[in-house]
C-alpha cells in the first residue's frame, strides 16, 4: 500500500532493546512529529497523542480488531477466535461468554478472598528484611486468582508466567524478541488445546462456561482454547506490572506513600495514576476498515495503525507534568486499560488485586525504600519490572 508522502516518517526502531527499556524519547518525538507518523521500520502508522488514540479506540467500526491487534501476521493468525481480535456481533458474543464473571457484582463476591490472600502475601513479605517487590509481592496474587477462575489445571501452572509473557512478546514486530517467544506461545496454545479436548478445566470455572457456550452452539468449538488464553494470558504480566510499578513509584515518592497511609481511600485513584505513568501494556494495532481521518490526517482503507496507550498517557497536551507521579490528579481517563468496546474486560479484577496489596501494605509499612537497582523486563508489548529490590520499613523505623 503506498504511503502518503505528506505524512511524517520515523526511521528509528521502536522495539530495539534500548527503545523498549526507555521508550519515552521516542514517544515524545512521535507526538511532536504529528497526529499520524509512518514507522518506516515497522510498516505501520503510529498514533501517539492522547486525543487521537482515544478517538481511534472509540471508533471500532472504522478501526477494527478482527484482522488482529498484533504487529506481525503470524501472531495475528494465531490470535484468531479471541475476544481481543474480533469485531461487532462476534465480539459481543465472545465477550458475553466470560465478561459476566468479572462484573463489579461478581467481583464483590471475590473481594474478601482476594483481600485475605493479599494480607497473607504482605505478611510473608514483611517478615523478610529485604524483598523483591516482583517475586515477593506482585506475583503471587495474579498467579493464583485468574488461573483458579479460568480453571487452568495444576500441571500447567509452572510454566504459566513464561508462556503468558511470551504470548505478549510474540505480538510485537518480527524481531529477536517475538521470534524467541514463538516456542513458548505455541506450548501454551497446545496446552489449552489439550484442556479443551479433554475438558479437563476445573469445575465451576470460566473455562466450563466456554465449553458450555460451545456445546450450546453459541461459539465455535475451535474458539475454546483461544478464549481461555484470551483471559489468562493478559491477566498476569499486566497486573504484576501494575503492582510492582506502584511499589517502585511509592519508593520514589515517599510523601505520596504517607498520604496513602493517612487516607487509604486515595488508593483506587493511585492505581489509575500508576497505570497512567507506567502503562503495563505499551501498544496494540487496529486496521482501518474504510478510508479514515485521524487528527485531520487521511488514512486509507486497509492501513494498520499502532495505538500507543503508553504515549497517550504521557501526552503533555492532556496531562500537566505528565512524567510526574501524582495520586491526587484525576487519572481516571488514562488509556492504560484501553477504551471503548475492547476496553479491558479484567480491569475490575486488576484494580481489586492491586488495591488489596497496597491496602495491606499501607496498614503495615511506613516506608517503601529502594534497596538496589530495579530491573525492567524486555518484552515487545509488556512494560513491567522483573526485579525490584526493596526494604519495607515499619512505623517504628525497623526493617519490617
Ligand atoms: C493492570 C492490569 C491490566 C492492564 C493494564 C490491561 C490492559 C488492557 C488493555 C489496554 C486492553 C485493550 C486491548 C485493545 O485495545 O485492543 C485490554 C483488553 C483485555 N484485557 Fe486487560 N489489562 C489488565 C488486566 C487484565 C486482567 C486481570 C484480565 C483477565 C482477568 C484481562 C483481560 C482482558 C481481556 C479479555 C481483554 C480483551 C477485551 C476485548 O477485546 O473486549 N486484563 N487489557
């Protein structure tokens, strides 16, 4: 497809390891260059400004997901059959099979369990002098809550984190990271196929709803494995990212941790602000189903656009002091959970998990201090910490 020569071009690689670890100068350059910028390396139009990202996400008739939301054709083919990669009536049907499990009403029933679990995790962590904010605090809850909900069998859990991370990595452009992730992605899909074939998911679980919908002819039998992965894969790294980034940000802004300790009702908005500043999911794509306009720039039918949530969330045209963490700002309109019909179906649960950990910590820990160099994961799609050395200091000044 010919690229309109009046559209600015960007020649740098947005998915090199260096750019993955520090994407912000690239996002700034894209936002400055224009509402639509052709990424020469990735053969896609970048949408990086808040208003344009939001407009694209809300116009799901023009900007469709059915041709895949990944940056490469292999992942787009493998992702067929999911809620994430479908449109219109098909999307509504698929979303209805499982989304009812995660409504505010359904989540209220889970709240006590998740909160108790969070307290256990925090109690165990505060007994140690030094903790890894990722391994000791951020991972346990996501790694247990959603696999239980999905009914993922016990023998497939050891590899889950590796598989889920690889599933995201494989959705980037064809590069070292996505190619390296192919094997693990295929393993996860093969495992899900086996579970669907043997109907071996736990009783009463979301997977049972999927099988029932297939038995009733509501969805295609072939979609079962994809629909299970649809909820499981995005539930882990994203939430681990939100929890660990929250810990990191509070270690950097101790006065805001004191504010949270004095008034834990600030926590829900703090979660929005964490997801705004350190958006766990960098960007997904859409395809223009007809000729379209983004911020006054014409895009022709069939073009693929990259919606960069993480850039929108730091757009100075939308946010004052966009790079600062401020839990008192109104962060509810951040785009880190997406927006419109494909807006995150699991965000209520992610918020519940993150809030529960922060609440449990606020009741026990006076200061969260960095005790070493944080290490960020290298992944095409996911932005999260891999290790976060911390010291949790109790109100009496002793290490917790
Ligand atoms: C902090 C944690 C999370 C973040 C930042 C996040 C982010 C997102 C984003 C940006 C989208 C929109 C994708 C698009 O625009 O195409 C999305 C969709 C989705 N998320 Fe999440 N997510 C999180 C947690 C979860 C959890 C815990 C689950 C499952 C329990 C989940 C399940 C889904 C599903 C099924 C979709 C597809 C919805 C659809 O296409 O209708 N997510 N998520």
